């Protein structure tokens, strides 16, 4: 598969395995893992105009267009573009008809994530193991072949209208899937250093967080590794609660948020109001040089949340010494936090749709395995300032 590398174990380069202060050591969880996951295979978005969305991700984010499926390849009802950078693959799909499920999804939610695809060795076993534990099947086992081999996929439902697709591609050497053709874009692209999906965050409705944590624990064999309550994640005006689940080997992590009572409307409530359902709130993407990545993204027009410069006044007192220059950190408005294993640097975009729904996190881990708890207050105050501009706080 020319130019394509499959998902991999991020722990090989980042040390992202769980720590003793969390719920489970990965070395004891792998032996009886009934749903072994090899990583994130792709993330599929349903969008109103996939051609234009593909141009945005190429020009602003540095993704490379590698594959396409549509009428020219024998697919008559939709068009899909496959973009890749590092180990990340995005599928952007638009319907060619107004009365399709894809069009209904876009009408209700706006552009948003439909599929969080998980890379497995055995799609049929993955489907059977999860369905017998209570999962609802979204799509049965499908086997597709072409001159490059065979892929097997099957899907189950998760929160809202989001699905998990199990992807088995060990016997396939083509560009993506049968039905896709390899393409090269005329758009001049330059990668910005994005490496792999660190975690994907879901927002769910009032009182639903524990239900979905239980789903991941009982149906998919995940472990609860960390919890945040409304005392951890709160400001003067709003609050939310969050729990993080991880699969047995630690390759896939899903934080799940729900609203909490506050004086005003929280970011999760705003998301639910505009997305009109539970769904993927943000995708955290790893880089090994956040200074360069953020500099490049800002130069291409990607907008980030802003925190006050006072955030940096006592940064070293709070997190200790870091390798990066404080002036660069301050200039780029990057957040820093430390845990027992090291520190991390992170920054969050503003919503990338007109609806205040989906956004991205850029994260660089220097040993830290946590999620930036020390930055929660500054981050959510920054989000509230954007909500206030929109009149939705």
C-alpha cells in the first residue's frame, strides 16, 4: 500500500500506558482481553460537501489526499475522500441524494463524526463478542474484495448516532478499502507534524455518563482509568463531569463528558443543543513538536482558544522546569500540565464548524499520561468567553 501506514501502538513512542495511580496496569489487562484493539483505523465524518471539506483539511491541516470513492469508482450514492497524516486517517463522506441517511445526519447534526473505526485482527469475532455482551449491531459482517485482497468490517452502536466499525485488513494491500481508488491531489500540502489520535472525547446527555462507561466496561472490555467530577471541572459559571475509559492494552482511550449543574449553560450543554444528540466533541491529536505544529496551523488560519497571559505568571511554580522556551509557550498560548510521570503541552482549537460542536486538541506528551487536569479551569473559562460571544453561555 504505497504511502500508507496502518495504525500502530502509540506507547512505542510516547509511553502512554496507564500508571499505578489509575485503575489498571496494562500488563495485567491484556491477557484476557476479549476485544484486542490495534489502534484507531480511521475517523469518518458525514459532511455537507466532502470536496470542500477535503480541501480545508489539506490546505489548513496538511493532510494528504490518498484515496477516493464515488460515482467514478462505482459508488452511486455518496462520495468519500480519504486523508492521511502520520498514522491518522480521516474519511470525509457526503451524500449525493437529499433523502439519504447521510443527508439526514448532516441536517440534524451539521458536519460531524459518524464512525470511530477500530483496527482489529478479526472483525467477525469482535462483532460477536460485543453483541453477545449487549451491543446493538449497526452493520453486519461485510466482506469486500478486489485485486489487492480482502477487508472485513462490522459495526456496533455507541452514544447518539455514532458507531464503532471493526476493521480487519490483514489480508489487504490496497490504498484503503475495495471500492476506493488511489488518488493524488493537486493541492500543495505540507504536513504540520500530526502523528496519531491520542483520544476521542464524547459528550452525552444528563445522567448518561455512567451508562456509557458501563457500556464500554461490560460490552467492550474497557477499564475506567480516571474520573473528574464537577469540583475538578468547574468555573464560576458552569461545570461538567468526565470519566476516561481505555481498552485493555491502552491503545484506545475515550473520555466521556456529561453536563453538571452550574449558574449558566456549560460547554457540554451547548454542544448537545447544537448537535441535537450525544456525539464526538473533540479529537485529540498527538505531535512530537507542538511549537512547530501550532505555529504552522496558526499561519494557515486555524483558530485556537485564548487564555489570559496571567496564566503564565506562575507556570514554573506550578509545573516545574520544562524543555520548551517560556516565551514560545506564552506567544503561542499553549497550556502546560504535569503529573507523576512527566508533563504535557496542549492547545484547543475553536469549533471547526459553524455550529459550536466539534473541535480539536493538539497534544504533546513528555512522559505525562493524564489529560491536563491543572488546565481545566483556564480552558473552560476560555470556552465560556467564546460562548459569551455567541450568546449561548
